[in-house]
C-alpha cells in the first residue's frame, strides 16, 4: 500500500525538475537517461513522473561503476 506523504517522507515519484535537482543534471541529460530507460517514468496528463526508486537505483549503479573503475586503475 502506498501511503500519503507525511513529514520526513518523500513522495513515490518525482517531477522532471525534482529529478534534475536531485541528480544535479540538466534537462537534456535527464531525457537521455529516460530514453535509455536508465530511469523509470510515466506520463500523468501532460507531466512526466520519475520513480524515486529508479533514481536511487541509478545512483547506486553509478557508484558501483565508479568504484569498479577506480579499482581497476
């Protein structure tokens, strides 16, 4: 069951602007990630919603890739 957003909790989905801010990336890079399916999203009317779980998973993948890259130098 999905609960409503309470104090100290975040919503299940983020807007495009929230995602750009969270990842510190621009709109073009965000849409590149969306088109490559690196982030899960859906349309709600005219707006795009991105799941926080996919944002978290993307950051974890990037950290793992960077750790692997640094370890192989």
